[in-house]
């Protein structure tokens, strides 16, 4: 099973071992602001008691990521060391999405990731630039290529990405796949 | 036999013909998908010291069949930490399949045959772990790539049919979905 999720939907999700224990939950999702890749999860303890806990789960230690839980093989894969992952600064949220030809498509309000085995950042939910007095515009989803340029303020996408914009998450998965295969076809 | 039927059954020692108590809980080894013991009060009887779960009573035999808990699962079963019924069932890839309502097992061997969840069944062979938070089972992807479609719930078969774009899936029964996916 595969599906798409807004990254913010993972906040508060339990971290569960394959033994069925759940010591912690997701506090935040950590991205590489240079590449847009998912690096891991910042963690928080459930409840109020107990001593210091490991506060970081690197992505490579995730066994499975689904809509209901983040699965890990055992507690020992959690670490207290984010090994620089948390120092990147900046945030993908709020970046402007610009096409290669210079059109501002809007600001990023959410990162969309694919679940099921591999977590992959597949696109962004953006708030389109207000056009005239049309204040009723709603957010749209735009796919991102496998690699892209992010400066910490702006994200550059190919002009063709605008052909694969969708209004909701259902159907966005196939739009991402079509967009990426169209790009790879052009490159070869 | 169902787990819920076994609970509360009288336990009789065949060497003295005396009732020593009632079944308070069962101990499961998730990796082997097998029931390995019974909990009576704060003590354990190994499955190998029982004559299985009889229709009216559980008979036990041996020199000292009642003993203190020794393993993690045995301690968890005694102190109620790993009480399995009503726990959420999660796949290893993070999908919730529902709440565990009962467990069907072989009353002679203790082999776990099915996990009962909200009116559907998950094959006992998918059991991976059972802890204080959840019961963990293998993923639908792993099960289907092993060709064991019978082990999937109806909802999982439907999701798989959706991934493969099977026509008419919305009106199919659990068995029809399996046949369409095979």
C-alpha cells in the first residue's frame, strides 16, 4: 500500500517498535533545506514523567512509515544525536515556488510525502499568489522533480510542473509519477 | 478455539485431581505465532505441561507445573502489561488494521491461527510482536509478494486491487478479491 501524506499529519504519530512498544512520538519532521529530502524525525516523550530520552530518529533507521505510525525495529535505533541534521536552519515552509521562466506560483504551506516503505518528498501544497480581488483561491498541489534547487527562500521547479498541478491529494500521486517520467524522458 | 472462551476455564492438576485455579491470561510467543503458557494468578504453566485446552477444563500434569514467570512475555502477561485483547493492530509499515477483538488458536498445539479484528481475520502467521502499545503484524506488501493472499484482510485486498486497478473491485467479496488478485 502506498499513499500520500502531509508532513504535518505525522506530528504526534507514535513511534512503535516491532515488539509493539511505543516509547515516543513525533515532535517534528526534519528536512534537508538544501535538497528537500526527508532526514528524520525530532521526537518527544508521551506524557510528562521520566528522565531524558533519545530525541532524534534518523530516516535510515525507520522500518516503515504509514498513516498511523512510524515503525522502528527496536528502541536502540533511536539516538540522542541528530548529527547536524537539526542545524540546517531555515524551513521549506514559506519558501516561494518559482518556475524556471520566473513565474511565482505561490508559497509552500505543506510538504507532501509518499508513504509505504520509502518516504520520499513528492511535492508541495502551495498557496497560490492572490490574483486581483479573487480572495477565494484555494491551495493546490505541485509535484517536485527528483532533484531541485532550494535556496532557503525559493524553490525552482521546471515550467512543465504547472501541467501537473492538482487541487487535492487524490490523484496527485499519479500526477507526480507522470511529471517525473515526463522529465526523465526529456533528459535522455 | 477462541482466546475469550479459554479465559476463566478451570485448571485441574491430574495428579491430585484438584482444581488449582482458573485461566487468567495466555502467554504468546509472537515470533513463533504460538501460545506458550497459561497465567493462573501470578504463576505460569508452560503449554507443554498442559493437556491442551479441554472443552470443560484445562488439565495440567508434571512434578511442579506451576512456576514463577521467567521470560518478558510471561511477566507481561502476569502483570497485565501485554493484555492483547482490545489493543490496536499495526502493520510493520505503519497502517492500523483495527482493534484486536479475539484470537483463534489450536487448542491442542497452541498455534495461533487467526487474529480477529472488527469482524475480519488476519492470519496468525503474520504476528511479529505484541507489546504494551500494539500488536504488530507483517505488511500487506510482504504477504502479497510471498503469494499468501489468504492472509490479508478484506480491506487490504481492496487496497491492493486499487493499486493494480482491478475492475469492479468495489462490488467484490473478500474471496472474489483474492481470486482477482491471484
